[in-house]
């Protein structure tokens, strides 16, 4: 009754908080563990070092210890070793937590100093929490068992004391108690004499070996063993019995043999005593099959872990090789990039052109070269990281400001220097990315001196042209004027009426002088062209009878090859004159029977007019002077026909190309559709 009351009191005792010790030299890790394990059932104790942990062990009893491996001073292994060396704390389960010591040697070292588990950072919070719960349950169960065992032991001792008091030296009851203990043990207990003959066995021999007690009493104990540890292949009865006797006071492994000749691993422990001057041995045999299986599983897991570690190591080596190659490649790329940057810097700095890098995001200069500083006049510090004044860069074609957000190729601009000077240049830009900001590379070629030189040469050419034109006009007009002047002098001396032939001749010469002056005026650049939309084919078809009649007079032929062309803006009178001049020149260049071809077609956003003759071609000397006013190869020509054609083409934004050879000459007039 007293015993039952004690057990009931134990079961009714309220559960108190369980102490858990967390040891780590990093406060953030302790906070992380506390966040995972916080519970009303746990009392979490933190320690920042092994030394502090040992102090905590003196103050509290702990259910489980979470111990960091890498710590200054006492590391995890040394701390665990000291904990296990203390009798009171040696049974506390220790879980190592580490982030770097993952190799097998460190894992084995952890287990060797008493760890029951090894967790690697970063750990899974839920897994850690469940493990701690299980260890806490084991601890609580162990505490309950200890209390219950103590209570039961106290009760049993009280009962035994009472019995001893009542029946001092009652041998029968002592034997009965020994028998009960023997029957309740799962281990087989065998007593034998110094020759090895079995004196007694407990009931467990039936379960473990399959023998009834009567079957083996009086038989030699060696019948229960196949071999002893370290016996190797020597299985003689003498050798086995000798090993058994040597095991007195020790626990050794053996292979036990059942009645059915099956065998199993066992631990045996031999005790020795003397009864009435006779040496008696007591042998306890424990079946360790389950333990061996667990050890095999552990060995297999260890082997698998070693295999995984080897595979992972091999993968890491491969990855390291690959990484080394990537590093080498990147170093090569970096070296190449450095060389490229050096080349660009040298080109950038030594270029005679003005070069700058302009940020499209911030609208300011990132870098400029020496030529830019020297010509613009601003210092490097005055321009770099400063906003650009776009009004200093003007497009000469339309007077608009330059847009640096688009790609430009050799656009003629004017730009202003620091001292206010306006200079001319050819601007080119290219879009580039720099880390990875969108930028514009500006290249400006200064052509101020060339423009001045071109203007001067143009002025001299005009003076030269005016001189040549004056000489030509004077020569061409002087001839008819001389004729008229001569006849007028004759008329002054001769009062009679002039003959009709003389009057006709003077009128013809005056008309010739007027024609020369009219053609000269057609050369004027400031002549206004009245342009309207016309179809080039319609103009050619209207002129074809006139050209055909002129061709028939000299036994020549005209062929029209007119392709489909869009209407374009033309001065009809000027284009008629251009076609007639070139066509008549082509007819004059051919001998009898020749064919003149007039062709139209579209090519690359342009309408093309081709006039092809079958003459003997134009010599290089003549080709150089074609279009020059008053230059002619005809006996009665004025040399203004082709000059007028070039003037008409210029007013229509058209280009004249000439291809000539021994098989004939082709005049190509190209009318650009973009100017219509």
C-alpha cells in the first residue's frame, strides 16, 4: 500500500521546466537557437564559451546540451570531454552544432568525446526542434524512472529489511529471491566448476539456447560456444574453455551455439567464487544480435557517408578545376580588356580630332581629349562633369541645334570656342554603353582652315571663270559685231541703199550675238526655276518627234525605252532644253546609221534618265573640260550647251554621270526622289 501511494504521488507531481544549455561564442547564433527552441516547458540557458558552460553545469542540471565546435579558448571537443569526465554530467546528451568542421575526422572526434548527434549549419529549425523534444522526453522519462526506481528500491529495501529482521539468515527465502531474479533476467546465467561442467542454469537458457535445464546440467560449458573472440580458426574445446577461464572479471565477445546448431553473437562475463573450498564460476551470457545489427547499420551508414564524402570531394575538385579555368579565362579577358582600354586611351589622347564621351543620362561630359581642350579653349576641369551647351553646336544645313541622342556621320557643323570664335567641323557620333550607362562618343574633325581654303579657292575659281567667260563672250560677240560694224562703215561711205543680202547678213550676226547672250544668262545660278509635278516620260514623248526629225535628216535612228516613273517636280522648259541638248549632241557624235537610245527607270529612290549614243566615245582630255562654258569641239558651237545642262541639273538637285568608251557614250541624269 505504501509503495502504491508513492508511485501515485510521483505521477501526480507537476512537470517542471527542463533546462537546456546552449553554448556558442556568437550571440547571434544563441539568439537563433533561442528563437527556434523557445517554449514554456524549457528553461534556455546561454553560454558564450566552454568555460562559462562548465560554470553553468555546476549550477543547473540539464536535459540536453547544444555545443558549438569552433570556439576560442576551450573548443567544443575539449568542453565535451570535461563534461563527460564529471560523474554527475557524463550522461547528459551533447549535440554538436558546427558550420565548418564537416569532414569525417571531426565527426568521429565529436562522437569519441561523447556526442550523440552532429548537426551542420545552416540547420533545419523544425528538425532541431523535434530532436530536442525527443531528448527532453528521454530526459524526463529517465528522471521519472530514477525517482520511481528510488521509490521502488526504498520500498523493496524496507521490505527486505523487515524480512531480514523477521527471518535473519533465512537461507530459503534468500534462495527463493535469487531464483526469482534469475528467472526474470533475459540473460542466461550458467554456473560451472573448474573443469567446465555445468552446475546450474537459469530459465533463460530455454529461450536463448533451446535447451531444458536437465539437458545441459553436467555437460561441459564449451557446448554453448562456437568460438571466442581472437580464437581465429582454432575451435578446439580446450582452446574455448581456456579462453572462458581467462575472461574472469572481463566482458568478451563470443559466438554462442544453440541446440539447433544455429549461432548468434554474445557477450559473456565470468565471475569466480569459492564455495566449501570448491572453485565455482558464474557465466552471464547476453544475446547481442540486435546490437550487432545496429552496429552493422552504423557501419553501412558510415561507409555510405564516406562514399558520399568521396563523391562530393570529387565533385568539388572538378568544380575547382572548372573554376580555375574560368578564373584563367577571366584573367585573359581582363588583360585583353586592359590592353584594349590602354589602346583606346592612347588613341583617344593622341588623336588630332576633337574627341569626347558624353553621358546621355546626365547630359554632361565624362571625358575629353587634349585636342578638344586645345581647340575649344576650356580647361579639362571646366568641361568634365559639366553640362554641355548644345547651342554652341549648330547644323550648317538648316541652322538647327545638334541632337546627340542619335548617330551622326560627318555632318558639317559650326561650333563656338571659349573666346567666342566660330569654327567649322565634321561631326560624327556613336552610341556606346559605359558601366552600363548610355553614352555618346563624339568625334569632331576641325575643318576651319580647310573651309577658309575652299572659300578662297572658290573665289579664285570664280574670278578665273569670269575672266575666261569675259574672254569667250568678247571673242564670240566681237565676230558678229565686227561684221555689222564693217557693213555700217561701208554704208556710211556708200549712200546708196544696201543690198538685201548685206542687211540679212547683219541681222543674222546680230541674232547670233543675242543667242550667245541668252545662253550665257541661262547659266546664272540665281535663275528662278518654276517647278511643277510632271512625268519625265511625258516630256520625252512630246520631244521625240522633234528629235526623230533631226535624226532622219542624217539617216540616224531614235529608240525610246521608257520605264514606269513617278511624277516629280520639274521646270518643264529647262528639262526640255536639257534633253534636247544632250540628245542633239549624241546625234552629232554618231555617223550615219547610228542609234540613239533614251531610257528611263527607277533605282534606289531616284528616277534615272539615260541618253546613250553609238559614237566613238569622248577622249580623256575632252572629258575633263566637259561642262566648262565656251568649251566646244564643234566648228560652229558656242560651248554653252552642256554648261546649261549642268546648271539645270544643279537647280533640280540632280547629278550627271558620264560613261564613255569606243562603243559609245552614256549620259545618266539622276533625279533624287527625296528632294521632291
